C-alpha cells in the first residue's frame, strides 16, 4: 500500500507506539520513577516556553505601567510649568505697569496719591479711541486719560475688556485750565476747524490776559475731574475775540494724538467733578 510506503507515516506510527507502550510497561513494572522522569524531561521545553511567555507578559505589563507613570509625571510637569509661566507673566506685567506709572507720573511727587490703570489704544475712529482694558481694571466713564507727555482725553464708555476715550481734539470735551506763566484761567475745548490738525484752543480768558506763543497750558482742577497741574500743551497762536475782547489761543497738545500707543487712566484720587 502507498501509505506503508510513506516513510514519514511509518516513523510517526513507530514513535506513537513507543510513547504508548513504554509508559505502560514502566507502569506494570512499577518503575513510575522512570515514567515521571521521562514526563518531566518531556515537559522541560514546555515549561521553558511558558516561563518565557510569562516573563514577556510581565515585561509588557511593566512597560505599560512605566509609560503610564511617565505620562502622569509629564502631565504634572506641564501643569507646574504653566503655573510658573503664568506667575512670571503676572510678575512681568506688574513690573511693566509700575515702570509705566513711574515714567508717566514724573511731573510731581504729589501725584503718588493717584491710582492708575494702563491700557493700549487698539483702534481709532472719527469720534473715539478704543482701549484694550476696561471695567475689569476699574476704568469707568468720565475718568481722565494721559500718556507719557500729557493729557489725552476722557473715558466716555467702558465694559469688560474695553473702553472708549474721547481725545482732546475731538469737539465736545471741555477742561478747565490755566496758563502756567500768567495763571490766567480759561477753558480748553476743541473746534471743527482745529480738529483736523489735532489742535485745541483755550478761551474764556480774562480780558487782561497776556498770552504769548510758547506759554504752557495745564489743568486747573476747578469744576473738573482733572486734578490740577496736568500738562495739556503749549500755545502756538494767539487771536482776540471781538465780542468778548479777550484772547483766544491755539494750543498744541503735548500728548501724542497722531499715533497713540500706551495710555494711563486715572482711576483713583481724582479731583472733584
């Protein structure tokens, strides 16, 4: 038969017979030790393979445990880093605001009693400027606004994260002021004719006032939220009003009304309105 001619089949049958007969013979002869030894010997490769498989699974478990621990530590480090970064940002912001305040309020040490909020001009329209800070910083309507050089204008509206200010050269704003050299009291206002050139005027001066080009105009603190002594600008032209027979002077604002940037809003210690 062809099956018997297959050497592999014959060898397999012989091995099977041996593995069947030998354990039976050893058992009948009472030599179970040989049987146990043989079984243990045969089981060695399987135990070895099982041991390695077990070690592999334990290694995989340890690996994933280690990865999980590293991910937790990385997440914790990120949180700590973000906290430190925020603290550093807050500290730098505080230092910058303090530096800005010191730079702005260099005119007189008496202004130390005022409280200020810094903000940036982020947009300009024909009627007002927009700031990037508002009610959350204490900025409210009718608060004076200055830059590093002098008076800028007045807050006309505010909300969370924004405020609108009316600069000096836009008609509608009035500030009580006086000429520093002569102490003559008047009112600073804007006109349509001067607005295009970002200039203002001081009027309602006494008939006897002697105003000259180059004179300095500052806030008086009378009847205004503006404290006394804030620089407004300097006189560039003097005319006389025929009706009131008093001088009317054109004033060049000291503040940067062309390309505004950082400004300060007086939020505390103001004069009486």
